[in-house]
């Protein structure tokens, strides 16, 4: 009998020996495991099985190495761990920029893979929603917490799961400076608390998607040597309300 409380992980790799090795370790770690040996099968099973996490070898025999990730991310927010023999920094950045949530280079410690899988699934389960499903920051930006969307100039902007978690915690603490260590621990896990390069990269992604001018941000602000702060939209709303009152008083006079 299948334990419905266990999380389902889809492992997609072109090497059947690697698949069996990962499958065995994940099952010992308490997961259900489904497998795919090519890109098309990985996409179809992601769509059909709705796994809690996908572990993906980017080198597939039937598709471009990053095409599978691109197609999965087009229709699913499932957390994705990239598994690859490549160690070049540019390949890591490319995988993360296309929506991967983590990156593990072969050869890898199977216990580390199991722990990272557990951590990434845990982080994907956001805490309770902020009060109200929509936060109207200003005429340029609205954040829809119910549908997990950022709306920029009236158009919904797709965010990766990691980008969304980062935005969630920034907005949840709007007006407060959050240290790099806190953000890394909350969004990625305590084991990433020193990886400021990863944090800076995702801040850049968010700014490129949300800001009018990413090089002169008005929403996600840098507190040098400390961390980041999301603009206090409560004060923006209060100031707008005060302006309306002042204008009305002027008109009455």
C-alpha cells in the first residue's frame, strides 16, 4: 500500500545506472520515486504525476541540454534540482536563471542529495499567506499572493519557485532590513547561509523582472554590508492617502 504522506520525486537521467542509484537512496530516505530516461518522458511524467520535486540531468539524448528544464518551467512551478557533470560557473548560472532551484555536480554524495531534496521540498511549502491576496505597491507593481504572481504594468510576470519565495520573504518584512544570512537561511536553507553569490544572483533576477530600472531599484533596496530591504509600501499608501486629503482640503477652500 502506497503511503500518501510520502513525497514523490521524479528522477530523470540518461544513465539507467545513475537512475537506480539515486532511486535506491531516495527510497531509503523516505520518498516515492518515479523515473524517466529521456527529456520527453520527463516532461510528460512531470505533467501527469505532479511530483513534489524533479531531479534532472540536463544532458538528455533527445533534447538540448537545457530544453527540458525550459519546457518543465513553462507549465510547472515544481522544484527542480539540476544534476550534471559540468562544473563551470556559467552552466550553473544558466541553469539557475532558467528556473532551477538547486544545482548538484557529479560525482555527488547520495546523503547530500537526499538532504537537499528534503530541504527544497520543505522550502517550496510557503508559510501562510500574507493578509489579503493582493498588495498594490504602486501603479507599476502589484503582488498577487493568492495566485503567486507579480503584476507589472498590468501584465502577470512568471517567477520561478525560488524567485517567488525570495519575494515573499522580502515583502513579508517590507520596510525592514533583512540580512544576507537570514534570507539565505529562509529561502534556501541554513546550509546556504554563506552563499551570498547565489542570493545576489536571484536579487538581480527579481529586479530585472519587477523594477522599472533594475540598476536604480525602487522596490528591492540594497543595504550595503548587511542585506536587502523591500520598500515600505505601507508608507507609500499612507502618503498617497495624505496627498488625497490635502488635495481635497485645497479644493474645498
